[in-house]
């Protein structure tokens, strides 16, 4: 297929596909699906080989959110039966991270529900980052705390955070249909603040909320404008008790096409297979490893994933390998100072004290 050869060639050159080309990927037939996976898989292997990075979520604060994101089980007025609790203490969060790190996770994602952190919350998270990094040298820590106010990204960076996650989720045109308490530009602004403070930006989308193919392409292109280093692709888990409870729109084939489209638009970014992979990709999950180079290990924020060992077995059975702590995830042109594998250890051993490089 000319389209797929063109897209694979562009991906190898980090060249942005046209909007029509990205749309055409979503419109391919089931007969063409393996060709789509093979073409996008070529791009994935070019930038990331057969490595799979493992990430582990720690939910620092769950539920009780004043925002009304309609996909979210923690939203204002949610009737979803989820655990609700306020901030984990730093040592509790560090213990919670243990399980993932023992399973091979390289990155711990510290997530808190809410519109955004207060300055006191930033203090708590800073202590948590120290507690984790003191016990696990070289681990990457990503914070996901909502909308940031002026100066908060810099404080997280100084506290040792490597990355900040804030997803765009859906297209600008449909954002108002899924959330009324903040808007698309608020989200873009937070991603820019994180980047401005030297944090590695992580920003992605949620598919399956009733959006059109055009919306999916729009959010993928809006993300490319921000150029995050990691792009999580979530598939909606329609929680009972939320407005999107009956939105079961995805098939495994569509989920694979969406991942392929995102890979073509973000060829050299860490495309992460995130929430909903088990329920929507089901037995097709191993094929998704040809498209995404990163997954969450184990459970998600308010839902259970498959057991960590099943993920590790799946990776091995599909012919992929877990990315080790001695390997740098991103291609060289995307590396952030201090995030090269081994840099942190080397700098600490040199006794650089406060002269740690940005992001270390
Ligand atoms: S996505 Fe975040 S901001 Fe939105 S309702 Fe859920 S916890 Fe609150």
C-alpha cells in the first residue's frame, strides 16, 4: 500500500504525516490491519528497537475531585465505586512504588486527583519524590497533579521530578463536551509550563469517548504541536456512575489503528499503552507492542489491570524485552540533561551536591 510505505518512510525521518494520511490510517479495513501494524511497527523499531518501558502508577490522592471530566470516576458527583482517600504520606507512597519497581518499572507516575496542586501539595509531592529516589537511584519520577500554577513546575523540577503528565485527552473542538470546569487551552498551558521548567512532558489522549476520526487526528496533531516526549494512549473504561458509562465504542482492531496513527504522528516519542488496554484490546494486546514502546505495569488509578507477571510474560512471548534501567528510553535528540541512563548515579557519585543537572 502506497499510503503505508509513505507513512513508514516519513516516520523514519520524523516527518509529520498530512492530516489526510493520518485519517486514512483510521479508515483502513480489517483486511489491511496487519499491514498497518507492520508499517507502524517498522517506525517503532527504528526509534526504540524491541524494548518495552514499564511504568508504575501510584495514586497519591483518590476521588473527591471538584472538576467534572465526564470520563473520570473521580469527578464531581461521580457515583462510581472507587476508593477515596486523601494524600498518601511520602513513606506510604514510596512503599506503594516498591511493587512496580520490583516488577521492572523504570518510571513511577505519582498521580493526584484534583484541579491542581496547592503549594503545600507541591511540598508533599517533593518529599515523596525524595523518598522514592533515596531508595531507588536512577528511577524516573513523573508527577501528574493537574493544572499547574506559575512556578510550580520549577519547584517540582528542583525537587527531582523528571517528567510531568497532563493529557489533552480529546480535540479542542469537542473538549467542552467532556469537561466544563476547565478548557483545552488550560491543559495546553500546563504542558508548556512543564516543558518551560525543563521537565520531560508527557501528554496524551483518551479514545472511545464517542469522538470522530477527525477528533482523534486533531488531538494527535495538537499533541505534536506541543511535542511531548511521551504520549499515553488511553482507551475509555466506561465506569458505571459516570456520564460516559454506556460508551463502549472500541474494538481491538480500532484500538490498534488508533495506536498506529499516533505512532505515525509521534514517531520518536514514547507512545504508551495506557488505561483500557485489557478491556478493549483483549487478546490483541501483544500486537499493540509493535506500536507502543511503553506500558503501565499492573493496575490503573481506579481500576485493576492484569497481573504484572502476565504483562511480563506477554512481553517475552511477543518477542520484546523489558527496557532495563541502564538504557535510555528516548532517542538521543530527545534526551533531557540528566536523564541519560547512569547520569544520575554518576553525578551523585561525583558528590555534585546542589550542582545536580536539571531533571536529575
Ligand atoms: S481527570 Fe483529574 S481533574 Fe478531571 S475529574 Fe478526574 S481527577 Fe478531576
